């Protein structure tokens, strides 16, 4: 990924920044500028909480180029508490522990690396909600692979 | 608007064509179709293709194929809409004739996938999804379909094995299709124990990576009889779109663009779902077949798999699907698939489908799906008496 491209998406990838529609109040992620609910402009930034639950999930055994070292990995659709669905990997959990409806929260991790010298792309993944941290803000931001 | 007919079809075998590149495959299908139609001159050529830029570092296929086919100066462009590229090219050819801008048009779908390694093809196919918000998270095409399949099983209470009839039917039909890639039957036991690709999707839910090209020749319907004794009319041609990203849909298990494109096609054809004699649907994965049956109006919500379990999709059922093997067993050379579907439908309507012939087939429907349902193109074809 070109550094400019990674930089462009920083607000979304690191802060889960979506948008709120001034017209109908819908909260949108990813940002899409035109509200799909009422077709009016929705360009006001709105950071999402990063909390939600698993809507569906799968384990990828045959990864695309650039993701080989992570395979097998879990990708999921997460239903965020503000409404939107979001695609992301699950982390800190084994496949057999995941279930539809599982409460999850956002963490920041390495999404992929491009070889020895390429850009290391960071972004959101989701992990099971840790009970003792359930009342803390949703971005512990422990940056590890 | 003028009526449009198909007067010639051609197809290469689907498989691993190590000895042939994009241009050779496209020409083989194009020549076969022109021979079938008895046509020597074309006004325009449309090439449906998805991956040539990524796999072969070759774009500009309109001019490339026209040049290689010796059609100096002819109008030619490539049309791209992910896995729906083939039908998208047909849509353009149809519109050119219906609108009176051309009389003789060839539409070629061509794809070359086997020159790239597995991980590269997986990454290339993922470009049909949202690069910024799906693919970057390691989402593959199989994974997206697996997310749909698991949620479907969760909501409607199906088991993984319940999807077996889709693949069993496709493989059984491919046995008698000399162009099909996987010409062998499979059993329920094989389906149940197949290798996992993205849980719950196994190798036997998924269509194979392959090469192939297919072509059709179109002309105004009122001239068709002069070229072929059994021309086929394009009764309807309809395109609809939805969000590219699966997560942007309010209800991921309802393929809105399938519903819209099928509805528009039925309206245009003046037909209802029960009038359709067979349906070449986009069974890239078993779950796509189920969701397509539901949103197209052939099965109620959550009953697409039940319809397969009841046997309604078999050759002697209420709505035969994948009658020549479908994407699952004929093969899914992505940008060519939409044209293979139409070629096979034409063979059925001409009565040339061999052992797989659907008796008295009059109305056939084809549906080509790009991405997880972001572009859906439905055609309804009719045998001309
Ligand atoms: Zn709104």
C-alpha cells in the first residue's frame, strides 16, 4: 500500500471515525458522504465507540497475497452498537470460541506488512470484550502483531 | 426499440489452457460463433473480462481481440463489472442493436486465470470487493460468501450438508457437457468431507479457477432467420446495482440488486417466475445460488436451500438450474461466465443440449452476479418459432 493511501485512511483505521447525518441522525461507517437512509449530505465526522457484536464470521485458510503469515485467521462482520456493520479480523480468540452474538471491541493491530521494507499497515481488529475492561474506553491501543 | 436475436454461439472448453493466452481463447470462441451464425462482417465487438490487467498485465482487450481477429477498424471495447463482466458486455451489445446503432455485434467473454498463483488470484478476485474496507482486512471472495452462508444457516436453521444438492446437481449436469471442466459426479459423502476453504465453505461449495472464452453473435430479430434456423430472442436485459461492500447492506441476506434486476427483466419480458423453464444462475458458491433463487422470486425467503433439497432444481424439477454444469462444475472463468450462461441457454432453447436437454424449453433465464451482488444482470431468452 502506498504510504499516502494508508495515511488517507488514518481517521477510519485508527479511530473508527465515521459520519453522522445531520438530517436523520444515522451514524455511518465507513464514511460515505451521502446518507443512504435519507440521501442528504452526511459529512460531519463521528467517532464510533468500537463496541459491537459478531453478526457472522469465518476462518480463512486460503489467504490472498500479503496475508499468508497470518493464516488461518478469522474475519467477521461486526454489528456496531451505533448500527453499522463493519468488516474486520477478530484477534485474541480461537475460532472455536467465536459465536454469532459474541460481544467484541476494537483494538489497533497490524493489518498486513508488505515485505521487509514495505509499509506496515495498522488498523482496527476486534477482540472479545474483556469483562474487567468493559467499562473502560474502547481503544486500549496496544499495538502488537 | 428493435428486438434483438442471438444467431450464433461459440465456446472453448473450460479448464487450464496452458497453451493458449487471452487472444487465442477469445478468437477461438469468436470464430466458432461467427461460423455458427454464418456472419463474416461485424459492426462492433464487446469483450467482457475482469482480470486481464492483474493476471496478464494486459488491458485494452477491445482493440486487442479485434486486432488479433483481423477486424481492422471495427468498433471494439472491453466491458468490466467484476464477475458480471460477460453479461455486462452482452447488455452493451444488446443496447447497440436495440437502439439502432449497429446491426451485427459480437460479444466475447474471456478470462485467463491459471497463469497466476493461487494467492495472487485470490487477491485479484478480491478487487471486486471494497479495497479500503473489505480487502484490506484480509477478506477474500470466499470469505465474504462464507459470512453470508454462516448467517443464513444461523437464521434459518440449515446444516452445511443441506447445501449439497446445488453441487451434486451441477456436477451431474457437467458430466454430459463436453465443454465443462469438472465432468464427474459427486456424492453427499464427498460434499460432507470436502476440504475447508473458509468455514463453512469447502472446495465443493465453490466454483473452480479456470480459463475460457465464450461468444455470441447478435443481430436485429427481424433479420435473424436469414442466418440461423433456430434464432433466440433476447426478451429482456436488465442491470441493477447495490453497495459494493457487503457490510453496507441493511439486510445482507437479501440481494437487493438480484431482486431489482429480476423484477425489471420479468417486467420487460411480460413474464412471471413460473413461466421460466430453466435458470442459469450464478452459483459461484452454493449460498449465492440459494440467495439468487430467493431474491429472483423462485423461492420464499429462507427457502432457497429447501427448494434444492426438494429436488426442484434438478433437470426434471420445477426449475432446472445449472443445466450444463453451472459455475460450480462447468467452471467459472469470471469475465467469461456471463456469456457461457447465455450460450448454454441458447443451446437449450435450440434443442441442442444433448442428454441435458430440458424438454420443450421455451423461456430461459440467465443471471450473472458481480461481487457479492453489487452488479446483477438478468437476461430472459426465448426460442423464436
Ligand atoms: Zn440521513
